[in-house]
């Protein structure tokens, strides 16, 4: 008896309807949802790391305006609900951008320049990026002044010493804090549901609307997300151990 | 004789059990950062933190944005300022006598915090039980609810909970917001459970040992010595969790709970979804949430500084 047959039989005998395990159509749908979710998580994770990297560098800038700008950005994104942030990005900034460079499709409807997936990545990236900036900054502070001066004495410019000397050290210091924040980001990606990004949550909703199997889909969702968190935490710990330089704290 | 070995074996073990060197390679800040992350993972995620002058800036930007939108309002249409004044009562407490809108956000957050704290305290005490199955089971429940997205938990409760409870002699209706309360109290429960466990294990073991030498039973030690000291440590992370919860309540609008985000969308709809009103309304929404959460967050930071005394 095959895998699919088992779940079909389970449904017929007990009413537990794991429809995506025996029906090709729903199986494809759920794979698609998982794929979009994973893409969303990876993209916003990378984006938030880039934002954090640049933000932490700009925090040490000479220009006061840049420093104040970064401080304002961090404060704003740390102190408002991420869900409202996503709505704000999608509805407000999305509208503005479409107002400037929007295009129209053959039917005369306005097409969005950036789709909901793009806005989800941007808003989640900025949300987590605000925390990453703070985390990287705390790591940078842990790098001794003498290391910085040594880099300067070797003729490194500010940017070069940041990318080659300070950041690699700081990154190792702040990996545990980063771990916390990335787990948080992973869980926050579900909020993209609010702007109809076809990720796991959204797909599950479609499936349970068609098949009336809410409990089964919920069980699947829990397994999916707790599993992803477990993989992320495991990977980060591995990474932390691999990156350890003997003697560096 | 062993002149060189002292240099090689100069590693000591720190509180987290990890090897540390006393070579001045990275500042002690590095160890502190790592330790802080461990505590953060245990006792609550990020801390809200904003300087008052930044708050003023946010407010100024909001007013400036609204004013520019007001200036751009076409003749004969209601401007953003008037629109906000017109709809603010609706967004804040809903139609008369209903106590919905932002007020419902607060009600949900109060009750979710109440239930979450009671259940979380019990779960946290189970996590330090001497019985292995209780400890393991409560650990699993805690980790499960801590690591699931809030939205998934909310969906589960909203969709799987009955809309009324039939007790045979009386039927108790369960409105949507009640279900949202339960949905939010689950992650709060798990996180409070970790706060309790974290506070207990952060006490120096000398407290337990001296209690034992004075012939206190385990229950007496816990209730008369350990927990009273823990309360102080738990208050700042507890308040921080309340802030996080209060900021999370808008997601219940996805399920159609009549809270502030739902009503903002409705108010915008009633004004014909005019693009110049949308930013002002969502900014207004951000601001009212901010005005509520911010003082509480500051208070928690203040308390933490006050309670940060030597153990």
C-alpha cells in the first residue's frame, strides 16, 4: 500500500483529511506555498542582513544627518507593529510608487510596479534590519579600539577596515543575538498573509476553504513552522561553531 | 618549571559553560553580548527602546505629512485633518456603546495577558518540577508555543474554537474577540513560562543551599525564598511581553475582529479610498499604538535599571 493510499484510507476510515498527501492538485498547491514561504523567508532574511550591515556601518558615519537618519529608522521600526508596517508599505508606498511609474495592462487596470511579495520582503527586511543594525552595532562595540587602530596603521580605509577586519569579528560576537532575531523574523513572515502573498499560510487557507479540513491544515502549519525554526536554529548553531576562531572569546 | 604552560592553559570557563580566554583579543563586551543574547532568548525578545526626542520627531513628521496632504485636497472634498477628526472616535472606540476599535485592542491585550500570565506561571513552575515527565512535558509545550508564529496560533483558535459553548443548561456565546484573547494568550503563556524558569535559574544556587541547610522543605524554599526574589526579576520582562502583545493585537484584524485596523480600513472605505487619505490614516494608526505602547516600554526600561542590583 502506497503512501497516498494510506492517507486516502485514513480519510475514509477516520475522517482525517490530509488531502494534500493523496491528491496531486492539492499536493502541487502546498508545494508551491512552501516554496513561496521559503523564498520569502530567505529573501527577507538576506535583505535584513544587508540592511543591518549597511545600517551598522552608517551609524559610525561622520555625517550627523546620516547618523540621525539611521537612529530615526531604528526607533520607528522597533516601536510600531510589524503588521501595520507591512500594510503601510504595501498600501501607502505601493500606491505612491505606482502613481509615479505605474503601468497599465491591456485591460486598462493598473499593474503594480512591485508586487505583494516584493513589498513583504522589503517591509519585513526593514523591520528585522532595524534590529540587526542594533545587534551588529553591539558586536562592533565589542571589537577593541586597538584592532581598529592596527587596521588603520596597515593603511586600511574606513570602509575596508569595516568589511575586512571589524565586521568579521563583530559578526562572530553577535551571532547568538542574530539567531534570536532571525527566528523572530521567520515567524513574522506569516504576516505577509495580510497582503495576500501566496505563502504557506495563504495556501493553507485556500486548501481548507476548498476541503473543509482546518484542523489537518493547522497541524501541518505547526509542523512546517516549528520545523523551519528548528532547522534555522540548528544551522545557526552549526555556523557559530564553524566560524569560531580559536582564542576569540 | 612550567613557565610556558601557564600561557597555554589560561582559559577559564564562564557562566554559560563556554571556554573563554583572558587574552585581550575581544573586549569583555563580546562575552556580555553573548550572555545578553542567551538571556534575551530566555526571558523575552527585543526590548522596545526609543528616546523621547525621537518620538517628537515621529509626531512632527506625521503632522507635516497630514498638512501637505491637506494642502493638496481638491475643492469640495474633505481634507485629511477633517477626516481624521471625523473618524478618530470610530477608530478609537468604535460606534457608540460597542467598545470596539482601539479600545478592543486594549481589552484583548489585557485579557490575553491575564490568562497568559496565569497559565504561563503554572507552566513555568512545572518546568522546574523534580518530576521528569512533568518537566519534559512542560518544556515541550513551552517550546512548541514559543516557536510557532502568532498568526498560526490565532488562526487555529479562531477557526477551531466553537462559536458557543453548550453546557446543557446554558449556552455561552463566544464572540470573535474572546477567541482572539485565547489565541494571543497561548504564545504569551509560553513566553511567560520561560520568564519564570529563567528567573528561577538565574538565582544563585547558594539561595537553595542555604534554605536547605535551614531545613526548609522544597515547597517552602520555593514559596518563601526563591519566588519572592524572582518577582522582581520577572517584572521588567513581563512588561516587555505586554508591549509585544499589545503591538501584536492588530493581526486579529485578519480574522475580522472589529479592532483598530479593521475600523481604519472601513473608515477609509467610507471616504472612497482616496489615495491622499490612506497614508494619513495608517500613520494615525501607528501613532495611537505608539502613544499607548511607548510610555509602558519606557517604564519597563526604568524598572529594569532600578532592579538591576547585585544578587
